C-alpha cells in the first residue's frame, strides 16, 4: 500500500495539458521507432503523466523512463519535456 499513489494526489491531465502529454508520447514513440523498439515497452500514458507532473523534481528511482535502457533510448529528448 505504501507504494501506491494516493488517489487524491494523482495528477490531473487537465493541469498538465493534454497537448503536452500527447506531444511527449509522440516524441517517445518516434524515438522508439527510430531505434526499432516498440514504444509500448518504453512507457505508458500514466507514466508520462506522472513524469510531467513531477517535472524537474522527478527522480530516477521513481520513473523507469529515467533509468536503464529507457533513459539511454530517450536521452535528451525526454529532458525537453520534464522541465
């Protein structure tokens, strides 16, 4: 239970911006496609929303996109969206 986010603090897509979320997902998809990786293995929409919600405060231990092969794959392109 301690690892589950509190529903009352879950980010609202409207506060982040649906266009921003869509642009981030599209960027991830394009990057993955260029590297011949299925984008569904890289991230989910909910992961993108959480990452954008945390922005510059996002920690690698909390986001699999910020560590390991996913971080290497996404590289700088992801950093442009989390600030």
